[in-house]
C-alpha cells in the first residue's frame, strides 16, 4: 500500500469526522480483522452477521494500531479518551471502506486495471491473467477470494505500490452488486467467464444474473473492452451488446465461427493437462493466427479460461505466443484443482467452491484421467435457490452417465445427488458390477470414519463441494 495521510483519508470518506488525532504518521496498511493489525494499520470496525468490529477496538489499540474508523459514537469517544490512537467517526464503516478504496484507485492514474467475474471459473481465470500479464508488467492480483464489498477494497490496499497492472476478482451476492465494485475500480477491461446458476436465490433468473455480471462494464469509457465466454448461452455477442453501453468493445472467446478467439481440437488428458488449437481473429495481423494452446492444468474448461486471459493480454500488447508461454507458469489458488499425488492414490483437491456446472466439469476431467478406479466425493452446494434439489440431482445423473466407479456424497443437500444417481443406475439397466457404487453420509465426520476401508490403492479421487462444507478435512483424513 502507498503511504497515506489521515487528511487524505478523511477527505475520501463522506461525512467523516476526526474525533481524535494522535499525530501525523502515515497509514501503511488497512484491516478489518483485529488479528491482522500492526503498526501503521488503519482499522475499520465493520459490523457483520457474527461480530461487531467495535468490540475488538481495545485489542486493536494494544496491537499498535495507528488509526480506527468507527460508526459507534460511544466507542469513538471511549477510544479517543486514551489519546494515543487517531479515531475517525463515519455513518457506516462498510461504505467508508469502499469510498476510500474508490478514491485511492482513482488517484492511481497509471495503473492498468482488469476486473473479472462469473458464476464459475473466475478465480482460475484470475490466476491465468496473473501469469499472462506478468509476461510484460509487474502484476498484482486478488489474493484468495477477496472479491466482495470488503474483499475488493482490502485487495486494493494490499497491492504493492510499484505494480503496473492489477487483476481484481469481483463476486456478486446479497450485500453488493458487481456494478458497485466496478465503481470502486473503474477497470479498463472486464472479463466474464460465464453465467450459471450460482446466486439464483438472490437474483431470481439467469437473465437478471447476466445483467448483474455485465455490471462489470458500468464505468467503461468508449472503446474499453468486455471479454466474454460466448459459449455460455447468456453471453453471445448479440446479448452482451444489448446490455453494455454503446461504444464498448466486445471480444468473444468460444467455439463458433464468428468468435474472436476460437478453440477446437480439444484434447483432455485429465490430470496430465489439456491442449487445443486456438485461432485468433482480431483484425490485427501482429496478433492474429493459429496457435497451439497447451496448459499443465486439469479440466478442458480451463482452456476457455486461459483463452480469456490471452485475449486480455492481446489488448495490453502481449502477443498470443508470449501469453501461451507465460501460462506454463500458472499457479492456482489453494484448494482449486490441486493434484495431490501420493504413494498409493491420487486426490484432485477442488474443495474451494462448487456449482452444478463445475461439479460436472470436475467429473468429466476425472473420467478423462487414467486410473484403476474413478472416485468422486461430493458435498453440498449452496446458494442455488428454489432449484437446489433439481440441480443437485442433475449432478448425480451426470455422474452415472459418465461411468463413475464410486460416488460418495456428504451432506443433506448432497443426498439429492445420491438419490438421482441411484435412479440413474436403475434406468441404465446395467448389471450390479457395472453400476456406479453409491455411499451417502449426513456429515463429513461420519464419512471420515469409513474412508480407510472404502478407498483403495490406485484410486483417483475428486473431492469437491461448496466452501462451507470444509471438505479439506476429508482430504486430510485420507491416507
């Protein structure tokens, strides 16, 4: 973070009042978690569903905090009385955090800003983007999943002050709209990976969710670029053009003849990586042509995500062949398609998050890999709204159709996966030996007790669920 003075901070937050001033030192970091406070930190006492940040102010003060932004007048006066910490009073600490981040980014004049969103694949694409842009620029990117109303500002303040390009992930939810996050960043390029079924309980329909995702382009100036996966039925060039403002440059990545980046001859080697041919049609002879795209990551769907990153690179002066070379150095965030090779078996760790689309993609990738036995341990998916049961059932039906050897489900919602798989086994009319074996557990502790007797040497195991299930505990128990 660039060193920032208290005067600048006050002027950036609407209606902010200086209650006490402990000196002229500059802020060097921002935190909302009291455990991350250090000397030079500006602490925002945010109020969440479980905790009120004001309750941690005494501990924050003891940690050497430079200044605190609070919304509770009583706490403001109480901390101000100590006289050794700057205290700023605002109406709402969440809004103040976003306002400060917006001004901070507006004053970072020469920074290249790329924003990314989508129902699935945004974090993987973020990692691809980080690799591609690093071929030419010193690049910062969102750490973990800091993509919310709190996460985006914290990402901004966490960037090193000498970066040249920033890749910022944005997530939709009940508490914030993509357009609000875009208003903080004002990106020059926006990327939308797809529009699936996540967050339908908030937005109701995929049409409304599409409008939400394309809010990433809300603050575009003329000729700034939106790049989309046009193989998603909601993100065709025609549909996107009806939503984004006139003057927005639209680049499409997909498998159709009118796309700017066309993927074909896809080869999925499972855990050994994926490859395809990539045709580039942009009207610029320095970039256009046919290329071989090969990446050492699992899942054919990641070829499309990699191509989105190549498209961004091209817009920023990075030739496709150089972008492809850079992709060989991609490192995914923890818990996302990590290959854990052990002496007796191999685990595909994809516990970071899940949707029906990504679960099916995971199963497809699993079945494309060589193994003595293909096993999937699948847990609950959250935030699917009224269609949750049907969407879980679609995964169970898909698993049997794909030829999975063993399906283990964990959780209440995931029972629908098991029930649908059971029905699919019956409908397939296979003999018992060729059916998908099914085991269902109410919770992960129950499953962990049995894993040592269920799993065999030579198994290839996909472990996937929504983040709240914490199935990393299951992976730790596999031996």
